């Protein structure tokens, strides 16, 4: 289940440790070069924008009797989405910055259900869940010492999402092919990135994991619905790759 994003947390922590260890290992061998934007990080406040891609899936928690009935997990097929947004950066000190990165995140997930007896045809086993998030993160950026025109950093923080495609007000449910989720959820985020100081601007690619802390599923109107009746909780989780220009 959720094979496209299994062990996201382990992967993010591995990237954090491996990336920083690799960077610090290179420091003794880096020679002095011409510094681009030498005073860029002294600004108390600056702005930018980002574009990127994402991939989300769901983590399910099932009712206690679900596995006793020898049911299989719901399979989640992730699709590549896109991100776009703005950046506001407030300098705290030489190594720490407070950032807000409001953006629009679009994603799509396909849910493939096991064969329940209530299903009348194959189409009942598939539900497409499209999400259009207004994503509002508040992040701490912790940077290493700048070496020439390169500087690694890590990110950590919290965010809230407003899902414009949640269908939370829709009175129809899965019996009318409408999958409903809550309109808002809270996440925590972890990430790793690198600043590259170019002649006219700073370019910063980063990768981050996004993990929901709230149950997002809205049950169908019928209690024993084959689509939601077996699910006790459902959480979004995903990763995003952003390319930031400041």
C-alpha cells in the first residue's frame, strides 16, 4: 500500500544527513572564488518565488475488524502534481531565517479498492482524489557556513492546507462517485536544500516531506459504506521539490 511514498520519513532524514555530511566533507578542498551577491544574506527581509513538483499519497488506519475479514489494503497510485508560490524571508541571525512560502499545490491520487461484495462493477473499485491546496507553511531555515557561492540548509516547520477540491459541502458521497475530504488540515514539514549564489539572483533547489497530522476523510452517508466504512483515519503525506528564485 502507498508504494510510491513508502518510508518517506526515512528518506528525508537520510538526505539530510547524507547531504550535509557530503557538503562538510568537501569544505577543505574548495578553493576561493569570486563571490556573487556577497551581501545578499545580510538583508533583514527579502522576497522570491518558487515553482516545483509534488507527489502525494494517503496513509490509512482501518477499523479493528477490517483485517479479521481478510481484506486487502487500499492501494494508492500517486501522480505527479505541480507547485507555484511566493517566498518571504526574515533574517534572524547569520545561520537562521524565518520563512513563509504561500503557494498553490495541485495533486491527484487514485484509490484502488479490494473487491468488496457491495461493488457492482470494476468502476466502483477506483476513486480519483484530486486536491488543489492553498498551502501556507511557516518554516525555520538553518544554513551552514557559506563557501564561495554555495550554501546547504535544512528546513523544518508547520503548515496548513485549504483544499479547494475537498467536496466537504457536497451532500453526495461515494455512492454518487464523490469522494469527500476535510477542507483544512495541519502538517509538519522537513526538508533539505542548497543555495547557489548566481550573478543576479540566488537559486535554491530543495526537497521536503509534508506529513498531515489530521484525519481528512469524511465518511459516506451510509455507515457501512465499502469506500469509507472500513477506514477510521486517513492522512496525507507527500514530498515536494521546489526551485526557488530570490
